[in-house]
């Protein structure tokens, strides 16, 4: 809720006198609260992935993960790679989901190699998607694009399969959520998504030493692994903020900002470089597919075909 977000950030700045903020996970809230944090010269690391709040001239607002714009391109390229010709879409009502789907739809239209044969929507928290799925399957797609929260997408994947859809299912980072695997279960195979990272099923499956160290510490603290890669975003954001304060030798907002812009930072996502002033610090991602309940790179999957 953007109104509550603005209220909370106003309290954090005016009453609690914070020197930095990590959040929100929702891009609409990051954009709304920047109206408060920017004039106050308070650095904010918003962990939402929509491109709506970067490259618009904000000076104190940064993203500690990768923009979904990159993943949308990766999603489209995966459709091309897998030979899709007819795409149906199902999207939540959120700005994030709507923008992500529209971006891919625009790429499809521009590319001229595919057509969009059905576009359906749903409200976050819905549990029954049979009506939308019936219409989508009737259009005979060979690819289905879904966008929304991980708590919804696993149910959608399962219901798509149970209603007879056997083709590839495409999306972006929300499909990397462990809830997708847990809720979709045996029906998750042939789900393809582009993302920055995902929470593995065990610490041993970590992709890098940085990720492994975080997961070990997280598991020691909470007795389990994170339910979502949003934990990665917040972890990188907090570490960059703290390191910038250390490098600045000050809690002054301008000094922290200059330290963020003037240095590189290592995190789970990779090496961050915010020097171009856009608010973006990293521009790399990978496309994955679920095969036999395991998440593997699409490249490795194709190499076996």
C-alpha cells in the first residue's frame, strides 16, 4: 500500500531520524516514498525490480538487485529459443505484473515471430484460475506467460497442468520463488524464467561462495532457508548501505550517496557499480528451467536435448 509506505517512511525520517532505508520490495512504494526520502537526502535501497523508478533522475534511490526489464528481455529470448509461435498471458493486477507482461507482449509484437492469442488477468490471492485457463487453452498456445507473486504462480502452474496444458510456461523472477516449486510440485517441469538468482533447495546447491556464506548464516539464525530471493535483495542492499557509510566516514546523506556512486560493491548478485547515476548497479541475469523438480540453466537443458 503506497499510502502506508509514505506514512512509514515519513515517520522513519522525521521522527526516527534514520540515515538510510532498505525497502520497499514493491516498486510502486519505492517510487512513492522517494518523494519523501529524496528531499530529505536519505539514501534508500529499494528492492523492487520494476524499471519505473530508475533512470528518472532520483539522486538518493538505488536498486540492490537487477531490474526486471532485463529479465523481460531474457523471457522473450527464451520464447524465441524454444520456438514458441502462439503465447497466452495471465497476469496479476499489480503494476509490477502488468508492466512485465506488457513489456514482453511489446517485444513479441515488435519481433514479428510470434502472436499473442489470449490475455487474461487475476487478483493477487485468488485460488481458482480455471476460468482464465479455460479461455487460454482454447486459444491453443504453445507458450504461456505468467506474472505475479510466487504465492500465486505455483497454484497457476499446477492448475494449468491439471487442465491439460503441457507446453512451456514462461516468466521472470517470481517463478524462482520456492513457493512455486512447493505449490506446483510435480507439475513444475518445463517452467522457464529469467532472474538474477534463486534460493536453492539446500546450502550445498549455492551458486557462489558469497551466496553460500549468506545461506549458512541465515539457516543458523532461522533454522531454514529464505522462502524467497527477496532476502538476497535486502541483504545486498543493507551491506552496500553499511559499506558506503563506512567508506564515507559519515552518516551525512550526501556523503553516503557519493560513496555509493564512487565505489564498487560485492554482493550475492555480483559486483555492483552505481557510478552512472541511474540507480541501477548491476545488469546481469540468467535464464533457468525446472526439470524433474530441479532448477537448472536453460543452456544446460538445451545442451542435453
